[in-house]
C-alpha cells in the first residue's frame, strides 16, 4: 500500500483493488433495494388482481425474480403482506409534506384525500391477511393510525391558515368522514363513488364566499 509523504498535505492514492471491492459491495445493496421495491409494487398489484391469497411464486414470477430472491426479502407471507401495508401508510403519510411542497394547502388537502382512497383500496384487499398475522394487527394499525392522523392534521392546519378551508374544520372529524366514505362504502364501484363524495366534501370544507 502506498503512503503519501508526510507533510505534503496529500492523501495516499487509492488502491484500485480496494476501490473495486467497495463498488462490488455497494452494487448488491442497490440491487437488493430495487428488488425489494419491485417486489412490493408487484405484490400490491397481485393482491388487487388475484387477492391476498395469491401465491408467493406468482408474485416472484410477475416481478421477474427467482423465488429465492423473494424469500430473502420476505421469508413468510405475513412479512410481505405487512410490508405492503407499511409501504402504503408511509406513502400516504409522506404525501402530506410532498403535496404541500408543490401546491397550495387547499388543493394539497384535496389531493391527499384522493390518495386516501388508494390506501383504503389496498387495505381492503389485504385486511383479512393482516388480521391473521402473528401477534395480530392491533399494534400495526395503532402506529399507522398515528401517522395518518399527523398527516391530515398538518394539511388541515395549513389549509385553515391559508383560508382554503373553514376555520372550524377539525382533522379528527375529517378523518372519520373519510373512513365512512371509503372503508364504510359497500358499493361495488366504491372507489369512483368515494372520489365523487370527496369532491363534494371538499366543497363543504371551503369557507363561504
């Protein structure tokens, strides 16, 4: 290994072998992350198409990876079901700050409520599987509920401050209304119905002219 002369202020030149080794270590990690994200995206679509009992082999096939790759990331069905749900919660929660960064608070709240429909659509499909995971889903739902409440509270607070919604709009009331519009909607075409109802709800949240 070469060492720079003392007092020169120069660092020793990189060892090519060490550089290649570091690159070799980083590449599998990046590939593994992409594989994991791909598996979660495909699993979500497969759950919607086939149901929560779709085989893990089918998910791997759709993702274009071997079943061994799937098992390295998700050793059990419970693991992938839970991971899909956590990813949906994270995307919904993160959506609040993302939308606020790209549009006014009122439209951001409106768009977030439409994202809530997508979240509930996935939750409805995998709800039975979530209920049967080891240890139950109570803790999982509690943590996700806290994150969603925090997101809607932020959106409502900003929308009230900007005058985009009425000053008396309560985040908890709004969240209960969203649950009724989505999770409590038994219409076969409930998603389109929910989006229409959200548009009506948003009109009611705006302050009178």
